[in-house]
C-alpha cells in the first residue's frame, strides 16, 4: 500500500513538474511576444509648435530635441487634448476627454485631486504589466481631498493614482506652495515652521506684491500679485515653510537630477517615467548658465535650458545602455504664450521667432496653436527615423502603450494608434475633439470645425485669439494651416458632416 502511495505521489509530482514547466513556457512566450521597453514621456509646459529648430524655428537652436526628431518620428499633426495644462494632463494620464469632467480646468495649488483613485490611469495600466512607475516634475492635477495639511503626508495624489514614486510640485511655478513634494511629503520642511496655503485670503502681516511691490524682482503684468517668494510674486497666499521653498533657478537641474537618478536606480526592470518639465511656463527663471544665451530673453533661455536637460537625460540613458530599450515620447501640454502674466521681455525680445510655427491662436485658444504641438516618438533601433502626418494625440497613449505591453481592455476615449506612434502606419486618428477653456472643436481628417461660441474673440491680456465667434468656422488645414479662410459658407455639405460627427462624438 505504501509502495502504491509512493508511486502515485511520484506520478503526481512528475505531472505537477511538467505542467508547471509547460505553464512557464507559455507565459514566457507571451511576454516575449510583447516587448516591454522602458517608457519615458517628456512633457514640456507651454512649448509651441514652432519653438524647436526641428519644427522649423530659425532663431533658436534646440540640438538635443532635434536629435530625438532626427533619430525618431516627428509628427506634424500631434496634439495635446487641451489648450491648458490641467485638462491636457488629465487626458494624458486617464485617456478621458477633459470636457467630460467639469472640474478639469486650470486648478489652484490647493485643489483636491482631480483623478478618481479608482480610475484607470496610464501608470496603473503599466504597473499591471509589470512596470515600475514614477513622475518627476509638474503635477497640476490636485492633491488631497479637500483641505490639505501641507505638514503631514498629503494624499491622495500621484502615488494613489498609480505612480510608485513621485517628486513633484503641486501646480505650477507661479502658484503656491512653492515647494517640492516627494511621495506626499513636502521636501525639507521644518515642522517648527509649518507651511500654510490659502487661495482666498492672505495671512495677516504677510507681504504681497500689492502691499510691498519693492520686494519683487520680477514684475507682474496681470494676476500674480499675491505672496512673494524669491522676489517673484505668485498666485495664492503662502506662509511659513521657509526651509522647504524651492530655488526657482534650480528647478530644471533638480528635476533632471531626479529623473536621471530614477533611471539609474530602476534600470533592471521596465520602468515608466513621466518627466514633466516646466519650461517655458511662467515665471521663466533660467539658471544663470543659460541667462542671455538665446538673445530672446528668459522665454528663449528656458527653452535652451529645457533642450539641454533633454540632452543630459539622453546621455544618462545612453550611459546606462538603455537607449535601444527605451521608448521616448516628447510633447508639450499646450501651445505657446508670450506674456502670461509677468513682464519678462518675451514679447519685446521675440524678434523673428514664431512660437506658433505658422498656426493661429496660442495657449488658451481653440485655434490650432492651442493644442497642435511638437510630438516626437523615439526608440533607437525600433522606430525608423521619419516624419509622420498621422493625427496623434496624447490622450491615445493609454490605449496605445497598453497595446504595446499587452493590455487591450482600455475602454476610454483613448484610441490604440500604436502603429502610427511606431511609424508602421500612417493612419492615426480619424477624429479628435479639441478643448480650450471648456469649449470644444472637431478635427476630422484635414478639416477643423469650430462651433459658434459667445465671448470675446481676443484674450487681450495675453494677446491671443480665443477662437470665439458667433459663426461656425470651417478650415481645411491641408491648404490653410494658418486658419485664415473660413469655408463654412462655401462648403455647407462638409460643415453639416462635421457638425454631425461632432454631435455624435460628444455624446
Ligand atoms: C492662468 C495664469 C497663467 C498660468 C495659467 C496656467 C493668471 C492671470 N494667469 O490663470 O499665468 O499660470 O493659469 O497655465 O493668473 S497652465 O499651463 O498650467 O495651464
Ligand atoms: Ca501648460
């Protein structure tokens, strides 16, 4: 009887062993089929379609970003979902059109987290596929769930929507609190000097740009007249937290160093890094190494600084032998603006530079320059250098990168256009809804339709056309990239078709 037991046990063990092996083989084949390169999304802030030499700029040289474009795929129809930051980044990370969420608007620095912690996100999806995930840089999607105590661990935030690690600033460089936050904790905070933030009223006795203009070294043009930090007047009021305040001129170096360290420390397993740089958003504070280098004032100088950062970051990937195994996606969260609230010579020293690259409008605008931005994919040895005119949008990263890593159950507004991102197809999207300040327009093929909207046609403070008018506007971008000829009257059939597609997509 014992012998029989042993025999059965041996047979069972052999069977288990065999089936395990078999199982392993199947799993490893399916992982082999799907490549899992490291993925880096480099997102700039307010960089225009015409701000890079690889996109035709002649007054400024951006050799490092140009190298990405030259060695990868340069898109001439690449889009951010929105003409401002918060909605655009919301779409990038969730794959959901920002106009579906009424709170997806430019957020103050103390706004609650905009993304639902149960929601599908790009970092969550990649985690599911075995990736390590991190964000370094600008967040601007809200933190906490109401009133945040900046002196305790702040959550929910990036770590609760899928990032294993985060080193961020809460909103923008011009909004308080002007501190870094690492995994929910304000960096270098001295608990004896608690940090307080308020967007409604000032803290008693604290100087502002209105009460103490003599304390400002940068002058505000519109907005930006609340608390002063490092001589720069900001949006919102802040008190305490002195030791934690960032040095504005060192932000680029700080984020770069964090991004490089992350790569070095996580190179053995696939990683996803969202490197959210803040140039050339206001206040433009180039490190002294870059001051005066562009001849265009601080806006040009910080573009050179950003280009240098990209170059240094690429050097790290190369040194760590990761270039052939890393997919890099480079883009910008919305289009360009010159005067965004500070006197910083952006207008005066522009010279012949055209940040819009021939497009109409700019940041905040429903015209092309609001959302039509530089967009480059680079993966050495995998993406063939080329130029693509496929319509691609940051909202599609969720479904496309999901497809790359073998997860295809994405059911959002995100479309799987991986073939186009890899340069294997020129199809891209058929239709795309663009958003600016909660107003929407349709791109479909070469056509753009902007419905009638009330409101001023010009955002006078920033000097940018909004896209508002009481008539339908219809443009053919193939013939009229500058949107000068409204074809709505001339081509009622096309207009009708566009209105119908728009209505069906907006449901
Ligand atoms: C606006 C700010 C602008 C900029 C923008 C956000 C004023 C007058 N203007 O409200 O300076 O901070 O918000 O930019 O305060 S974004 O790129 O993050 O969307
Ligand atoms: Ca922006």
